C-alpha cells in the first residue's frame, strides 16, 4: 500500500490519498480521506504523520478482510464488524450481540438498503421510535450500543466522518424497581418446602450468599477451601437457549469474591461431597465428573434453565408467591437490611461493582435506618419545643 498527502481545490484540509489493490476484486483503490488537519503553517508534517496512521488502520482491516469500500451496505458492514470484534469478546457476549444484530437491527435496516455513509441520525431515531412500541428503553439502549460501536469503527476507517448514533436523543434509562423478595416467614416456608428436593442445597446456598443463578450453577470444588473455611465465587455457568457457556470468570471483577464459610454451609458441602463419592462408586464408568458442586446423581451439572423450571414448580406446588429464582438474591439483600447491615456491606456481600447499583435496587427497603433517623430528629425537635 502506498499513500500521499494531497489538497483539493476550495478545501481547507489536507487529504490522505491511498493506493492499493483490493485482493477480493483485483481492483485498484485510491480513496481520498480527510485528515481534518488545516492547510496552514507547518501542518503538512502533522498530515504526513496522520497519513501513516491511516495506512496502518487500513492495512490492519484489510488483513482482517474488512470491506473498506464506500459502497458497502450498512447491514453488511454491521455483520463484518461483529465477526472482527468476535476475537476480543467472550463467546457468550458474541452470541448475545449476534442475536440482537441478526434478530432486531438488520431486519429493520435491510429493506432501506442504506450504505454506511448514508445512515443519518434520523434513521437511528426512526429505529428507536419503532422499537419503543415493543421493547423497553433499556433494551433499545443495548441495541444502540452495538450500532454505535460498529459505526465508531467506520469513523476510525474514515468511511464516515461522524457517528450518527451520538447525535440522537437516547431513550431514557428506566430504573429497575420491580425486584420482588421473600420476607423471613416466606423464606422459612420455602426452606421447609425444598427439604429433600434436588434443588434444596442450591436454594439454601443461593439464599445465604445472595448468589446469581450463574454463580451457584458454576460453583466448583476447587473454589471451596475447607481448611480456611472460605468459598470463592470465580466460575459461572451461563445458558442461552440450550447452549451452555462454562466460564472461569465472573460477571464483573467485583463479582469475583471470597466469602466466609460458616459451619452450616460447610456441613452442606461436606454432605454433597460425600453423596458424589458414593455415586461415583455406584457408576464408575458412567459418572460425569467436571468438578462442579451442584450436580445430578450421574454427575451432570445442574443447569441454569433446569434451576428456573424446577424452582417455578416448587413454588406452584407449595402455594408460595411467584418470584424469579434471581429474586432469591433480592431476598438475601432485603434480609441483610432487616438485620441492620448497611448498603456498603451488602454491596460487598453481593459482589456489586458500584454502590449505586445496590442503592438503586434496595434503597426503598432501607426503612430501618430512616426510621432511626426520624426517631432521633423527633426527639430533638420535641425537646426544642419545651
């Protein structure tokens, strides 16, 4: 690839002019790319430096088989961007993005047959307006993140000069206030109902630590330290449709946490380990041992989808209020608040990355602390009036 710095009549900036052969078509390409560096003073040296950067960007994308043509359709570029982005993200994240792009974004934009540089803020706003009829603003924001990330790459490649997503009014994020939880009496009823059930220990450990479904399903024996009485949340199992993603990582860095293991929980784990040893002896050739704590009698892991289905059936069979399995995490947090623990302590216990997350979900439950403040103010103001 070759490149030179050129100027255009009546244009005030330097242009980088590239010269290369498109290996896919055999055609010679000579794109003119605005460096956005004004023609004045000693700026030509800066333009030369920018030319080198642009050539490196193009060479990198050409090596990854990215279509650099200005004729490429937006939907085609979107798919190319995703395939190139795949190497830098987790498999489950890639599949999630792919589902959004192929199932939501492309069906909307494909009939329009827009080239990348033809996508305007108006088109993005039309997408938002259309999707608001059927999905939440929070979900649409996830869609827009994919579109914006893709178009950011088009800006870096000088296919477009600005990202149109950044010039629209984003749908306002809705604060989640629908968390359900069980109180102490309902927790006690649930614990009675699950005695002897395949999910008994899964539910007890989830309630005790406020674990996410992916965390309890991904718990491995190598994360349990019987000598120091700790467990470390460091593995997760995520399921999308029927596909399982077994990850040696957590949702965020804060989710990776080491927790104390009191005697009650330690006894549960020892009992599970004893049962698994017995099952292995009974089926030495058929037992599946992947090192997970919560398994079926043949060693198969208890999957997130199985947990959801079984949990729903337990509640229905025992006339318990309908909640999601994830609401056991909320129940754990609300019970900790009831016991007098503060938001910062609960943030650490649950593995929230930011205290704002904890506050957004549970602040409306923190009535005990507010009641104490109200009582103290009442006492002081009453004394002033005497």
